[in-house]
């Protein structure tokens, strides 16, 4: 008597073809830029940067893409904030220099040789 065994619940055949989208960039460089240029945004940038790979591996491809984009956006915002602060800093120094030079002439009583 021969017995034939079948595996219940399993199918022998080609594996199902599950296409995964490409892993989005973690944008850790932008998070470092946030740390250097405007550190309060760096906390959120690093948090989003570190979420990209776990979300991707759990199958939340859209969430991984959003976290990647958010880390990049926060890095760019910190760079823009730093640039605005530097422009304001330079303008402030120019105004202080102009006011100081204008007041030096008014304070000094040197005789004129003209």
C-alpha cells in the first residue's frame, strides 16, 4: 500500500513577483545641514531621516517617501534661515559702521586745514 502525501496550503511554482519601489534617499546630509545651520530644526530632520528605512521595510513606501522629503525640506529651510540671518547681520554691521562714521565727524573738533 502506497501513501501519497500532499503538502496542504503550499503551492509549488514560481514565487510571486512583488515589485518594490526604489528605497528613497534618507537625506541624512540635509539633516546634518540643519544641525550646522539652524539646530532647532535638526531634531525633526534627524527623526525623519531615521524613519525612512524602517518605514520602507514595513512596506509603507509612501510614508518612507514623505519622511525623506520632510528631512530634505527641513534641511533646506534651515539653510534659508541661516542665509537670512547672515544678510541681516551684514546689514546691521553696515548700518552701525555708517552711524559710527557719521558720529565721529560730529564729535571731533579737529581744525580744518582747508
